[in-house]
C-alpha cells in the first residue's frame, strides 16, 4: 500500500462520526483477535509436532528461574 493510500484512509477515519469510529475500532479488534487465535493455534500445532508440551515448558521455566 502506498503512502498516499494510507494518508487517504487516515483522512476518511478522521472524518468518521464517533459512532462510526467506535464501530471501526470494534471491527479492528475482532480482526486482531481472530488473527491472534489463528496464530496461537498454529503455534500450538507446531509445538505439538515438535513434541513440546506444557509440562516440558513448565519444567524448562523452573530450571531457568531456579537452576
């Protein structure tokens, strides 16, 4: 996306009513949450495929913290 396109989007956002801006914020938060959920699921799958489980993570953390 070009700098001009970004500037145009920002101008449109600035011209929104408070109600529309709140709706935009809500939708962006929903998109972020969905992406986070997808990335977390992928990370869990990769960890599972690599043989990493919560018990192993906890054990490693204890070793790092307490020696």
